[in-house]
């Protein structure tokens, strides 16, 4: 059974719950997109693409969303390859704590449509060949949009092949 994140609070990226997907469920992300409550994938991609070329957000706009579920405690390989970096790196993290984006001063609630993958995750680095991101308790903040465009690491498959 697959599950989908449901956004129904004034805090845009903090899920109230996971609900099993059922045919015709009114609280699915597709429904919230349809009524304009959250961005569509296309709107998110266009928003990220507005960032300057060469920036992280512009790079992320070129990548598909590959992780739809809430990533807390999941092994995730970040997309660190050219053109984002000068060479490919393998950096695997575990998202530990979600942090929502701060609203601008004087703004009480995010305008509609709400950002699809807003906020960031405080992550523990569990594997890295990047010289600036060592393993062993090192923590990094990773935008939720980057986590959503990363690759889930299946430890069982990796152990079986070695």
C-alpha cells in the first residue's frame, strides 16, 4: 500500500499525517493541487527554474521528483553531479529533523498556492566521498526540494550485491 503526504495546516510542509491512498480520497495531493492549495509539479519546477543559472535551485528544476514520501530516517543519496558540482560525489544522508521555511517579516501565512517542497532537513552524513562533508556525526542542512529529487538508498540491495 502506498501513502501520500497530506498538507492541511497553515504550516505548508509539515504533514498532519500519512493516509493510505484510496480511490477518490479528497485529501490527496492531487486534490490540493486542483483547488490551488499547493503548487503543481510544473509550478514548482518553474519557480525553481527562475533562480539564477548555476544556482542549486536552478539545477534542481532540471531534475524529476523521485521521493514522494516523508523522508525522515530514510537513507538518501543527494544529487551531487555535474553541472551542479565540478565532479560527481556520492553523499548519503539520513534526514533527521524537518525545519520549515521562515516567512518574511509581517507575513502571517504563506500565500496560495503553498510551495510544494519547502523547508529543509537537518541530516546526518552517513557516507561521503566529498572532502567537505565527512562522515561521523557531521550534520548538514538540505533543502526539502533537494531531498525530493534525490535517490533512496536500498541498504538490503547494497548488502546483497557485496
